[in-house]
C-alpha cells in the first residue's frame, strides 16, 4: 500500500527503539518539510509477526480518512480516531505499553499525520512544528499512543462512547491520563460523568474544570481508597483474548458508527454512582484556575505510574 504522497509502506508494522528515532527527528521532519529517512528506519526496525492485527494498511487507511474527514478541525479527529485505532490494533496493555510500536507508526507509517494533527502555528515566517514528543514520547503525549490509551482507559467494556467524551476535552488526554488513579475503571468513568454534566450545562473553560477535578481526585486518592469505596469487577481476560484472536477475520473498523471493543466486562454502575457525588463535591471545592494564570495544576506523576502494567491480561 502507498501513502497519500505516493510513497510505499511496509506491509507489516514494526518496532523502533527511541534511540533509532531520536537521531532522525529534526526541524524539517517536525514541520513536515521532509519525511523521516525511510530506508534507514526500516533497516533499524524489528518487524512484528504476520498476524492480521499487525498489518500496516488498516492503520494507514484510518489515518487518511481522519485527515480527510477532519480537515480544518484537527482536535475533533481524536474522538473519531481513538476508538477505531484501538479496535484495529487489538493487543494487551503489555504489548501497548512499550513505545517501540508507536515510534514505528509515527516515523514510518504516518509522520504526515503527526505533523497534520500536532503542528503549532507559524511564527515570524517559520512553519509550525510538531514537538519531538509527538513522534517519540510518553503514552499521554505521543500522537498515536495517546489515542490508543484513551480508548483503553476510558472505554466501558465494549462501549467506546466514554472515549468520545474523554476526547472532547483535550485536558483529559493531556492531564487526567497521567494520574495514578485513572487505571481504576470506576474512577475513570465517574470523572467522565461529572465532566459530561459540565459540558451539557455549557460551562466555560471545560479544560480548566477537567484539570481541577483531576487534581482534586488525585490528591484525595491519597486518603480515600477508591477501590474500596467503588470496587471494580475483574476483567474477563478470556474475552479479551478472544477479541484479539478475532482480528484474524474481523472486518475493518466502521467509519460512521462506533466499533465494538472487547466484551471483557462493563464497569459496575453502583461503583460509578458511589463516586460521582464524591467527585462532584471535590470539584465544587477545588479552585478553578484560568489557563492563562495556571502555573502547574495537575502534578506530573512518573510515567510508569500513570497506567498499571500488571493486569492479568498483560500475560495473554
């Protein structure tokens, strides 16, 4: 398959180390004036297996459609792209946790998307650029990893609708996804329910609301034990593995309706309902800082603590 610029793509996805990528991320690549050196990168890459879920073409098709469909409104692409990327790249959290696959997609499969989605504004005649972390960075920053993890952390079993809500407020992806507590599924869903109410009410600066709520929930988590207040059901690891195995024969992710995720269990409604009033109170008492005045807001926890890598499904 070829990219939109006519260049040829490898048929199978691969993995690139951070060191292999770092030496090829320069200003010309970040602005889209040059493509990363494909021959050198493909030589440095480790090719994944021949399973259908590692095929390059479905990912590239989604990239092209996202850029076509959301031209002129780039941030809106996230809510469309995230669930479809997750449903296309079916894997365990352990497989998704390493950055090497995401490096390959950003540098070999779709560097044009990284620039299209994340380039900054032109300044003083100089073209805007996407930061290096969008090509090779932590899970909440890298252009493709952030979308896959948004779908993974905020889906409700097979239902990707909460992911669309999460992507409506960019600060959820930029700050809430960093938090230690967000791996607790009832906490993730309760945060979204509180934010949904604010969005429905037409609150101004929803991103500042998201940051205030996230900071308050994270801070309270040191004294309130959310998994005791709102127990989470164990995920059905067999169902997750079945969903991954079904990738061999699964149809492409639909464009005009949401795909279905793994049937590995919905979040307990009772647990979500137990947390919503607590989070409403935390937000009511939290200072809502204007973005222009905010100097920190949500603390920046260490990357590995933002997402649990010890789920039973990791070993499937």
